[in-house]
């Protein structure tokens, strides 16, 4: 959701990959994303602490800071 919480436990349980709570514990979790359409999703992932490194463009960074 917009605060970084899992919206659907059913979908999360079917997803192949690292569990989101485990992702929060990693020393480096890199998120690479950009564009106006991605601002809400990027913000949610940062609020949820799923990434601690963000690679993006200047316009997306400015939108996130507002």
C-alpha cells in the first residue's frame, strides 16, 4: 500500500524471491526506478524500508522530496 505494507498476503505467498521482511534486514537493498508514474510506488517502498539505496533521475528525486 502507500505506506509500504503488504496489501495481499495471498499474492505475497505466491511470489518467488526474498520475503519482504527479510529484505528489510539486508545491508544493501537497491531500488532502481524512475518516472512520474513510479513516484508513489518508490515512496511506499522507501517508507516500508524495503530499499536503503535509491537510483533514480533528478525529476523523480525532486517529486519524492516534495
